[in-house]
C-alpha cells in the first residue's frame, strides 16, 4: 500500500530539519468529504461518505480517522451515511487542555450525532473509541441505535484486569503502558522520540504476527507516526489514560462506575482478535455482562489488537451484516 496523498504535507525547514506536521495533514484525499463539525463546545474534523442511516466511526489510541478509510467506503457503498472522526485531541480536531474524561468524551460523541443532523446513530469504535462508544450508549441512549466495539472492553471490565496484573505476567505485559503513561512530560517525550517510533513498536507488540509481514504494515505505521507528531496529539492522547487511571481513586471515577454498572441499552457487537496483546481476550469476554439484549461476540483468529487494520475485509463484512440486521 502506498502512502496516502494529503491535501497538505509536513514542511521542511530551511536548515533541513522536518517541522511537526500541520494538523490538516490528516485530511487525506479520497472518495469522501472533509469538514469540521461543532459538537460539545469543540470543533471535530470528520470525513464523510454515503447516504442512509448514520454510522459514526471512532478510532483508538495513536490513530486518527484514516484507520477507518476502507470501512468508510465499504459501508457507504452498502447504503449508509458514514462519518469517521478525529477524536478530541487527535488529527485536525481541537486539542483543548481539558475534557479527556469519559463523561466529556461521551458528550463529544452524542453532540456529534446531533450536530450531524442524526436523531440516532450506529457507533463503531476501536480501542478508546470503542470504550467511548459503549459509554455514550449508556449515558446518552437516545442518540444510539447499536454499538460495535473492536479490540476493546467495557470500561469497567478493565478494572479487575488491572488488579490481575499483580499475579498474571501476560496481563502485566498487556497493561504496563497504562502505568508508564502516568508520568508527565517523560511519557510524551518517549512517545515522540525518533519521530514517534514508539507508535510502531506498539503496533508490532499488540497486533498478530501475520500483519507484520503484510505490505500494508510499514505504510500504516509511517502514517500513524506522522499523525502522532502533530503538535499536541501526544499529550492529549495520554490524557485519556491519565484520567482513566486516576479516576479510580476519585469521586468522579466512582460516580462514573455507578453510572456504567447497568447493561448497555443498545445491542453490542464485539469484534476481538484472538492474539490481542493489549486487551486480552478474557478481558473482552468479561464485558458480556454489560452487553445489551441481542449482543454478539466475534473472535478473529490470527488477528491481534487491530482487527480493522489487520483484517479490514472481515471486519467490514461483520459490521455491514450487523448493521443490516438492525
């Protein structure tokens, strides 16, 4: 796969040193329309294609809307209006100093659905995007039809997983980054060092081995490293983890846990890779207790943490069939 064509690329300074990419560098050209949408007090960049029932695609950590490019066009051709967004703090969306708690992020999604003119939407999310989709469906049920989560768990399922890391080596490896991300400044520097090489290391560590040999891996890693180097993205992406961890010991976290204890009012499709090195399959299965009536769990063999990137054709068909059934 060739690197995508962009409307604006990173510039090179007179001394030959590459400048940080402009936020608009993620506005890759394709059979979609880019625009900014005002939602929940911030501007969110979206790429949109198709007509029909509204589907909103939410990316995960160290990504941007572009990871959904194949699903964006596939689902649009299947008869849906599909919108892939840069989450708060990512890509060409606003990067405010605050608002990386689950309450606000879920409000971003609910506000985006309303701003797009949709009464309700099907939410699809990977990683953090999936956790926020699950949260939005629970806290703002009136704007959500169904939830599809890829490579993630219910927000409350991760809490016992963090406790298991004390006695389980595999769980400890899967969640060790959460603790490293709590260190201010040092975590940002580590993430950005050597043109965000850490992003590629996470892609390798958390995905299935088959994807490493794919011709798609290198250009995908290069594109996501570029996106991480956009000013402000590294700090904002880590703030998601910092609120999630620190809220465990605060009142707002306890209120969030109480609000999320009830089962999701929308049916949930879980798509999970058997070889996921970030969110272990057992943690994902533990999320079933919060899934609504009519939910499903689909496990993909030879796939890791990124089913939408490692097996885009399979995940696209699963999503289309799920959406068609609802």
